[in-house]
C-alpha cells in the first residue's frame, strides 16, 4: 500500500517531520515538486552583464573601484 502526504516544510514542525521521513530510505521516497513559477529565470542575461553586476555589488560592499580591462 502507498500513501501520499503533503507536508508544509515552511514550518519547523514540517521540516522536522520531513527529516524523520527521510531517515527511512528503504520504505519512504521523497519527491520534490518542480517550481511552477519561473519568473526568476525569464530574464536572459549574458555572462558579461552578470559579471558586471557582480563587480558593482562587490565594489559597493568593499568600497573599491575595481574595473576589468
């Protein structure tokens, strides 16, 4: 017999329950759903744009003015 359960892992009790179930690998299989909201992945940026953004953040954080040639 197989049982399907939905556990809210946003709460400490849900995470604790999930950890307990994960201990029993022979009888329990955990399947994580794929995200349905892909809004974070919709912006396609080049590696140069991403690296420039990272450099700006690092310069701001460390108070430097480092630029690539």
